[in-house]
RNA sequence: GCGCCUCUAGCUCAAUUGGCAGAGCAUCGGACUCUUAAUCCGCAGGUUCUGGGUUCGAGUCCCAGGGGGCGUACCA
């Protein structure tokens, strides 16, 4: 390997003409940053090595212009016949081919920053033609299925995923700076818990055990708080067996965190500071425009109780002591179906979700929820029948759900049993009793504040996208027709054949 | 799940009331020493999503199925 990155030894060149490694010394964005102010016709004497895909080609006969795109952006390649090795081979490159180039940084007579091709090597052939160089891919389905193409031809897509990565990085740093420890808890749950949702099921052959993919990491994280990890968080992929939409993917990412000795007021402060910090760091401002509307994320966010908002937006002056008949009447007036076992708390929630939640834009913390619909939250210190729970509504969407955690094992058992009763009555999203979690609580959970933030929705906010599939690299889709499907992976024997060669090294 | 819309060349899109399936880009061949989605000439490229039906004749109309989008429901 020579200094300029072009392999010169046959040892490192494959028989197919493709080298085994390559070493770029510069990037497209780096060149523009370093040399963007040069005048037309400039020659720098600086030799750099770039790698990327050839995304545009302009063949002038004895002079060839190409546009090389790498992970950072695009830069022009300038290739005169008389100075370019194997000029015919170079001009024969296809759109989409990967190529490594070494040459001097220059500016053309027309003022375009370029690399004059000195040495070059093809790093991969694009056997399939790339999409229209101007229109790209318009079919969203193709974009999601062939993200490896989409990332090259749709700038906004690539930018959104770069921002997503940076957002997670900034978030982790911010939490670690505050003493939070990142942990990993099981994805396989023998008992689904921590949220109200339908789980996916799977099966472990050797243990002959039915398992659920987690719908939330909550109960495991609180076990860790019992275990003395005072501040923990997990960036958790969770799975819910529900429909897909512009706001829902069956697997999505939640940030959950638990802070010992904190209550939900502390968590509210944490959320608004974290989100404002992310916007400030990644976008340089807390004043966003989303879906054509303004959004001010600056601290502090408004705090209003659910009952206050019901009065404000729907004119409904109701509370848990409002006669049930009255609540039922209000629901029926609004075409909300009422079940026999629905208590006043459930009915108030239904009225809120129907009349008030769609009106909210935020950011606003909706504070204090009925105990009846909150099986893991601690009783409100002042309001009987209510719990210390809040949701953050931002850009009209639920961004987070948080509460002062329920710490009393006896109370928790009663809540679980109430959920079981609901399950018996036909609610297949209701929780089941988790005896081990109760045992953990019996060892003592200190006062704790907990939080779950939908990361995908947060990233949508930061990237200004309105479809969750635009922030998930490979969203859940039906398998493509006509590509062939693998043999049924289930029931594949007992695995003792040891035929797998994956996860090597 | 339900409702509405949609599917034509590798990509982006045309095709009159039902009347010979087309263009640009990409590919292939040719011209061109400062292009910027380069330009120009030429070749090739099709199960019009699938299967039925109506018709002398279907990309177009009807029925069923499939893929996708949007809305709605469940939900974060």
C-alpha cells in the first residue's frame, strides 16, 4: 500500500480487480470546508484520496467530469484524457459504481471545486442501474424496501438517520452527565408487563417455554432500582402487536429511565430540559416548525391537569365524584362506547381522549390521571382516586408518559388483580400479576420517578418528518412478493447440528 | 379490521369517448477538452400487478385477488 491509498501490490488486489482494502484521506464535505473559497482555475498542489459512488457523469470525449458522493456529500472529479490512467476504463464506469480516486485538489475554470484524477480504482460495480438521477425514487414502498438505494438518492432520508444517531448520542451523554447508568434488560419476557398492549409471542425450544417480546422494559428497570442502581436508563426496542400507521411501527424504540428519590415533578423538569437541550444542540434553536405550525420547546413547558384541560377545551367540569350516570351520558352524547365495568376514571379518560387530546398542540404536560387507568403509578399525595402521572404532548402527539412510581407492594398487587379482572372481562391488553415483581417491591423500592419517551416520535419532531417510517431504517413491511421466501425457520430441529457459522470471530 | 385512492420499461411519467403501448433518464453503440440533471445522433428495452369477464377490439370498462398510500380503529 502506497501513501496515497491506492493498493500497488498484487497481494492486496483481488483477481476480480477489486482491492481488499482502501484508505481514503479526505471526504467531500471536508474538501468543501477546507477549499471552498478558492478561485476558479486554482491548483492547490494538495493531493487527496477519496472514495464513494459515482453518482453523475458528464463525458466530454477527451475530458470527463464525474460527481463522487461519499457519506459526507458530493465533490466533482475532473479527468482529462491525457492525465488520467486507463482513461477509457474510467469513462466506462457506471452510475453507482464505487470508486477510489487519488488526485490534486483544483478548481475548474467554471469555478467547481474538483479532484483531478491521478490514480483511480473501482471498488465495486453497480450491476443494477440506479434510479433516475433527478427524480430519485418516488414510490415510498420501494424506498423502505431498498433503503440501501434510498440512502444514496434521497438526501432527506440520509440526513434524518444521521440526525437520529446524533440525537441518541447527545441524549446518552446528557443522561450520563447526570449520573444515569445505561443498562440492558431482557427482550424475552415470561410475563408481558409495564404497559397496556398486546404482545408478540415466541417459543424457546430447549426450555419448552412460551415467551413474549417485551412491550416495555419498565418492570425490569424498577427491579434494578430495588437493586440499588439509583439512576438507570435503557434505550429499549419494544414490540407491540398492533396496527401500522404513519405514527406506529410494531417495533419501536423507547427511552425509559428511573431516578430514585425523585417524583414526577422532577421528571417533568428532566423531560423539558432534555428535549430543549436536544433541539438546541442538534438544530441550534428551540423554536421549531412542524407540520406547518410553530412549536416552542423552550423551558418551562406548560403544566395543566387533565381536569383543567377538559374544562378548558371541552367545557366539561367533571371529576371522579361526578355521578357515573352523568359521565355515561356525556360519553354517549359523543358516541363513546361505554362498557359495564368502566368506572368513572375510565370514562373521564375516554372523554379526555375524545374531546381534549386532539386539540392539544403543546408542549404541555398533562398532569394527574385516574388511578383506574394507571396500574403502576403512585396515589396522588392530595387527590384521592388520582395518581401522580403525566404525559407530555408535543406537536399534538404523546411524546412521553411518566409517573411517581407505585412503591407499595400491597397496593401494586391490588392494581394487578384489578387488571386481571379486566382481562377476564375481555380486555386482552390488560396486565397480569407479576409475582416476582411484587417480591422485588417487598424488598423495598424507594421513592422513584420514572419516564418513557418515544424515541421515534422525538426524532420525527427533530427531523420535521410526519411518517414514522421516515425515521426507522427498515420499517415493518409485508414481505415482498416474488423475491422468494426462506424456508420456514420455525420448528427447525433441536439445533444440535451446529451448522451455524454466523457471529464468527 | 373498515373506507377511499393507486399500480404502465431499471427509474420518473404519458397514452382523447374503448382503436397499432410512448417519452425523458439509466443501459448499449457513436460524436464532443470546462461540464453542472451536460448536449447531440443511433440501437435495444414491456405478462400495462395477477386471474377472470364484457367487447370486433381492453393500459382504459366490470368482478375477484395481490402490493402500496391516505384516512379511521387499537396504541406510543
